[in-house]
């Protein structure tokens, strides 16, 4: 069926409120969708060489194409999704790609398991790494000595330094305590808890445990 006038308003309503928009539950998402449709579905869309997606996609000449050729052209020429298509900065996808890459690497590590060249299991390698960390873990910073040395020098920088030293001591105690617990769990002296298992997995994959 052919129409003398293309009903653009009707098309925007059908797409934005029924076919696709009917699945949108958030009002702000529906508003965003309607805004995109107002920018895309308009009479200029059918002009020869009309550029879509910020000049990333050229519209073919309607007078020289039928529905089948239009569909084939879109499948062949439509570029991959990039932020510029949606009026965003190219750096907008850096965070998304970084998270995707990290998730992919984590998944690969989780599914490949771990093998020990000496024939030991995961517990043996974890125990060796655990003991190495305990040996390299420094002692607590003496806050009494620092307080004595800075007694007459309470500048903002000194105050911040003292606060950071207190936080470092808290972190060191947490590291030593969690490593001791995991060592006892691996030797059978304690039952393995969820926190111990999470720490063990982090050590196996050479990741900083979330508790640290």
C-alpha cells in the first residue's frame, strides 16, 4: 500500500509508544526514546544522501531502491555501535570496555582452574603464597614514636600523615588476621568460612582481596 504523505507522527507513536515504547517502564527512558525518534523519524530521512548517526551512515536514494535493497543496504552498511552515534564523546565507552575486559579475564581465570608444576593442588600453592605474604608483611608503625617526633610540629601535613599511619596499621592488622585465619583453615584447625574462601580465590588469581 502506498501513501501520498508519509505519516511520520503516526510512525513515531507506533514505534515509541507501542512496538518498542510499550516495553519501557521508566518514564525518563521513554522520554529519551521519544527524543531519539523525533530526531530520526522525519521527512529529511528520505532525501538522497541524508546522513544519519553523525555522518556515519549515508541514506540511500529512495527512488533507486525498493524494500529488499533498502534492507540489504542497512545490513551491509550500518556501522558498529559507537558513542558518536548517540551524540556522546568517544571516551564514553572506555569504562564499559574496561569493565567488559576485566569480566572476561576474570571468567577465563575462573574456568581454567590452576595447575601446580610440582604436582600440588590449589591449597599447596595458596599456602606457599600465604606464607610469603606473611613474611613480607611489615610490622605496625609505632604511633608513640611518631607522636613524640611530631609533638611540636602539628601542621596539616603532619596531621594527615598521622591519620594515614593509623589507617595503615588497621590495614596491616586486617591482612595478618585474615592470613592467619586462612592458614588455620587450610591446615584443618578451623572450618573454612566464606571470607576465607573468598581470600583464597583472590590469592589464587593474584587479585587484591576486597576485605583489604
